[in-house]
């Protein structure tokens, strides 16, 4: 009986390891494909839900990325990163905040990193597969390795055919669930040469707040 139990445990461990390798292989393919594009333009929907606190919010946004540069429009705010400095434009307050960004700071979350954040700091395994609007979406479950992380788990939905990220479902330890769904994923688009340049003359009456 003891030997049977040991063999069963070994088989289960082998199965989990195989699943992890399969998840790792899929995530590596996603990363490789993402890095192969000259630029990416995404329209997305962001949902936040906490049943206990009776919070249910939906927002839409879009982001254009090229290398480490990006322009993000979300919740009425535009954020431009030209590769060195970040420009946060808030029309409601008529204010622009300019700050330097340390690209080597792993704690700094940027749109670019949102497509490859899963490469470190998580345990992962293959999860469910769903048919969504005719597309097969394979989910990979990510568990943060940092015990201080306030996120309980993340489900990363990947289109089986294109290997593009379809959605990201994040569940917090406090019960809050946030979902980022990609509505449109375009690549290698014709972009203006000033796409990622902040033009101060467009905001003549804005207060310019230079942090550094």
C-alpha cells in the first residue's frame, strides 16, 4: 500500500510538472510573438468588481506601443512615454505632470510590461480552455510567489490560434476582481513620427508640473 501511494504521488508530481512545462512553453510563445511586432495598438475594456463592497465599474481605453514607448488613454487621462520621460495629461484639471522613468525598475508597471509581466515572479500552470465567440481561449493560472502580493491569482487568457492575449482576470485577496479584455489587437500600424512626442503647444493653458 505504501509503495502504491509513493508511485501515485510520483505520477501526480510528473503530471503537474508536465502541465507547468506546457504553460511555460505557451507563455514563451506569447512573449516571442509580442516582441516580433514593430508596434501594437490595443483597444480594451477594464472591469472592476467587488461583491462585498458593492463595487462594479467598467471603463474603456486604448494604448499604442512601440518598443518601450507608448501612448495610453484611460479614464479621461492620457499618458505618453517617449523612452525617457513620462507625461501624464489630465484635461479635467488642465495639468500635465512630467517625470523621469527608470526602465530598470521592475516595480514600475507600464503597458509594455503588461504583455510580458508573467515572465518572472509567478508559479504557473495550465487551466481551463473556453470557446469565446468562436475563439478557443486557453487560460494559464498565475500565482504570485511574493507572499506580500495582494493578488491571490491571475488567469491569463490566450488565443490558441494567434497566441495573442485575449484577457486577464485578476483576483485580489480582498475579493476584488479586475478583468482586462482586449477588444481589438492591431499590429505594425502606420504611426506618426511624433506619435510618442509630447507637444507642449497643444496645452497652452495647462499647468506644467515637473517632478524632476
